[in-house]
């Protein structure tokens, strides 16, 4: 049975994605509220609730096949302050990487190291942060490559994320797991631009990882909506009208078009700051009826919470998306235990990794690659 470490573990969504075929040796997150949810779902054995800066190799048991880190994205996000890997939050990449280097020095190098973050990592500081990450893999003795995977391939949520996958140098790579060059949709234009900026000696260690295209997604946004009104608070007619009044002419037309269809249609709304015709920044409500949700984000103020809008003829009802609905958008099962507090639950899911994406990477790269090494610990 392959084993793994899960850094910046949150509620254990990577663990959910890897599934029961994998054994967790160690998990870490500094957030006590997320830690409580992790233990509610996975038990009390493996999680260390502590600042990663306080952890040493003595805290980390055994030798893992895979080490996964979804380090904080705020300083790398296009909506962030631009501090990049020098920021207080995204800069926690460094204590994580120092732990990896110490494990390597101790003869306990993981076979695979995987980083997950926002696609803004590719352009942060003009691409220098991505180059730094790639150089770190090379210097640590790993061949590596990056992919952009949108959760929309599996779930009704637009959520493109960057995955950097490193394999210990000397591992035999199973034929078919790599390609001779970039492949769409995994290697986007932005990713190829970032790759082209890498130093030659770093490019020499690069792998164009190959994934098969998954079957066409059938799930739609309306299917994740909770049916019961028992635990749902709908906006008042006045508050719903305020939401409609915040829409531009284009977005209001989308609502009118939905009404004209004479059937129940489910959409979602984000509030965003946009310039008006005079260049002044105002808050706008933007709606979509394409059977998709916008990307879940952590609730830094009310504007980032998604609003569900249900149009049924002349009737228009609106409400905040529920905690369970956000969990479904991340691919978590309904028996996954969520925090009772709405903001805590939204923060947990909005910070997480889409479960089916992890599962797909595991099935098509991690597990075949580890099995190919002929390791006795890997179950075929």
C-alpha cells in the first residue's frame, strides 16, 4: 500500500482523493478549526496541528512514497498583494521545502513530491517564483513537470489549478506517462511561456507529464443544489431586487432570457468590483446560467460568497450557497463532516483541493509510476 504525507492538509481533501488504497503517515496544518474537521473525518492519529516552521524531520515518521503540499495561495493569486514566495503566507513554501531537503539528507526522500497552487504561480514576479520552484526540484534531485488541471473536467465548478509533480531522479518512468512536448489541455499557453523562461539546466530535468482526457462531465450545477428549504434562508424580495439592481445590462438580460424560457433554471452570482462607464470602481453582481459554478474562494468579506439564483418563470429567488453545496462542488461525499459554522465551512472548502482531480492524478500518474518501480510496498 503506497503511503503519503499531506502538508497544509486543511480538511484532508487530498486524503479523500487518494482514497483507501493509500496510507497516510503524517498530516500537518496550523489551523486548529480545520484540524478539528480533519480529525472528525479521519481520526486523531496522523495530524499535527502546528506551524510548519516548528516541524522537523523528527516529527515526520517513516518514508513516504508521496509528499503533497497545497501551500497557501494568497501571495501568488492574481487577486493577492503580489508578494509571491516572499510573502508571509505563500512563503511557507520554504519551510516545507526545507523539510523535504532534510528528509533527503536523512535518506528518507519521498519518491514523489507534488505541489498544488493557483495558476498565478506561473506569472508571479514575472515568472521568477515558478522558476524558483522548478530550480528547487532540480537541486533536490528530482525530475519534474507541471500541469494545469481545471476541476470543471470533473465537477460543475470552474477551478483551474497548477500541479507540479516531481519524481526522484533515477526512478524509471513508465512509457506513456510522458509526452515529447506539451499537450492540451494540460499544458496551457501560460505554462509553456513559464517553461520557456526556465534556465537550460532546469529544462533538462523537465517532464511533460501525460494524462488521458477524462470522459465528458455529466454533472451540472443544478444537481448539487440542496432541495430541502428546512435549513435554507432565502433572501427577502427587497434583497433579491438589490442583487438584480447591482447587475449590468448584460447580466440583467441573462436573467430576463432565463425568465422567458418558462422553466426552472439555476444560476450563480459573484459580486465583483468593476469600473463603470466613468472609470469609477463599483460593485457588480455577475450571473452565469451555464450549468457551472464560479471558482469557490475563501470568504474574505461577503463579496466572495457565491449566491444561488433560481429563476422559474416570473419567480426569482436568491440565497447564499450552502456549506454542503460547496462541499459537493469540491467532490466531497455527503457523509463528509463539515463545520457547523458557515464561514468556517466555506473557508475549508474554498481552500481545498478538488477531490476528483487528486484521484485522477493518482490513478493515471502516481500509482502506475510507483507500481512500475517494483516496490514490494505497492499493491498492484
